[in-house]
C-alpha cells in the first residue's frame, strides 16, 4: 500500500489541510496513520482530485460532495450490475 502524507499532498496540490480533514470527517476518504503522521493512499488520489474540482471550481459544499460521491458510487454499482446481467443473458441466448 503506497501512501503520501497529507502535508505533502496539500503542498503539491496547493490545498489547505482543512480540506483533507473535512473530506475525512465526511468519510469521503480514508487516512492511514504512518509513523504518527496521516497519509493518503495513492489509489484515492483520482477521487480526491475529482472532489477538489467539484468543491473549488463549482463551489459545492462538503454535504453536496457527500451526496455526489454516494450517487456516483450507486451509478457505478448499477452499471456493473447491468454488465453482469447482460453477460448472463448473452450466455443463455
């Protein structure tokens, strides 16, 4: 599991530490503690970048980010289910 410290992430992306803390408090990201420092898993970076764009460019608050994240997860789950059902149907045709 590769990680980046929250401090380094905030420095590289020029975002305040409070943004990462708020994402964590709304359970939008997971933070891992490494040597008493909070780290972000690298596979979460793309999702964080999307949340950053929505928050800063569209000025969506954290409650809105939570709703958008939940709806996106539901859409992805439904799309995967449709693919699975189509594959099953194709097998029986």
